[in-house]
C-alpha cells in the first residue's frame, strides 16, 4: 500500500525514530541509501515560494537516482478549476510521487486520497511535517537520546511549524513549552494529537502566553516568522514581547541554542545578533532538510531496514 506524508502522524513514532537514526548513519557515511528512486519521477507542485524545501527535494531526488519535475500550480489545469481528484488520478498514471506546497491542507488531503502514489506535504497553512522531521533529526544529531531531557521553548506565532513541532515533541517524548500572544495559539487539533502521543512517550507539551515562562532555563529556543505566507497584513504589535533577543535569552540556560526553520525576518521574531551567534546551528538545521528528506523518500518508496 502506498504511504503518504501529509502530517507527521502518517509515520508511527517508531518509524520517526527509524528515519532519524538512519539519517544519522547516512550523514556520517556509515551507511548508504543507494538509488531507491532509480527510474522514478516525482512531481513537485508549489503555490507558495520556497528555497530550502524545493531545492533540498530536487537535489535529494537526483541523488537517489530519480527525476524531479517542478510545477507552479498556476501552470496546471487545477488553477482553472480542474477537480483535485481528477488531477490526482491523472498524475498517478504518470509519476511515482507528488510533493505539494500550498494554501489548503484540505486540498492536499483530497489529492492524497485520490492519488495512488505517495503524496508528501511540503508545507500547508496547517502543518510542515518535513521541517519537523528534519528538526527532530537535528536535535538527535546534537544531543542523542538526551534530547528528551532538554527544555525546548517555541516562541512566536502558533503557526504550521508550531503545530507540527508540538506533534513531533509528543511523538518523540520531548519537553516543549510553546509561548504565543493571546489569540495566536497553535491549533487545538494538533495540540490534542501531541498530548495523545505524549501519553505514550513521556513527552510534555505546554502552551502559555508568557514568553518568560517558556524560555526560563530552556536549552533550546525555536522561533519562526510572525507572518507566514498568506497571512500578510497582520498586526505585529502583540508579538513584540516574543522576539528572540539577548534579553529574552538571558532567562534561558547558559549555552542555549537557537533554532529557526528559515526564512527569518530579522528585527521581528529574532534579532540579527542572536541570529548570527546561532548561524552555524541554524544552517545545520537547514542542511539537515536534505539528509532527512532523502531518508524519508527512501522509506516511502522502498522501505528501510533498521
Ligand atoms: N523552512 C522552509 O520550509 O523553507 P522554504 O520556505 O525556503 O522551503
Ligand atoms: N510559517 C512559515 C514557515 C516557512 C517555512 C510560513 O508558513 O510561511
């Protein structure tokens, strides 16, 4: 049966751990993934801009022996009203997989439902599972199993990245504190899912409107833009106390590491000096998109041995 990756929970927690562990071995060149995509074509359909996701997928598909085809949605008939289920059934007759970034999670779910080939979510307004799978790998690479003992704070907008980070924390047993302004909390649906997983893994996910509560003694502070793609025109005044700056970080543990999924809007969610101090970790986080997505593709298209 084909496997989709529309939300993080399309993998089991064991599969998430398998992918993370395998990615570390491949990144360290202890193992190879080979060419699981040899002879396969994967379509990328994006309605929103992308640097990391698009480029890392295209490079990763090439390195795994496959062929990547990139389309802006406006180039396809779906932009003129063709039914998503007809697009899904047509593409399934040509390509071996579809990777989608768009404004509608429901559209993506419908595409996955009617596709007979794997469909991967490259970001919707609700979730960004490729990002968080990769971020879990970044934490594992730096901290190993100790990652479960860290205090992780997410500070800023309760957006797609935040929703998925909560689920990732629940699935891998992390201790995550989310701080957002009132009215900008993450989705209660994703929060509930996170808590369900956390019951089995021993993870903790808490939501507060107080950035100091989240950041106090934190080992990791994660942030993302205040204005996600498609949310332009938002009032940013209420976000100001949530800026990741030296003063906020002075409440965290000594040696706190800062994560950002990028792109960053310096001067808003993060100051330039904090960004530059943490640039090495942040760009390792970006690099790891390539490593993790290659393992994900190998898993979805060929399966992985532990
Ligand atoms: N983090 C991320 O998904 O970056 P892009 O928008 O550049 O793909
Ligand atoms: N929350 C951001 C993430 C970008 C990778 C957005 O949706 O624009």
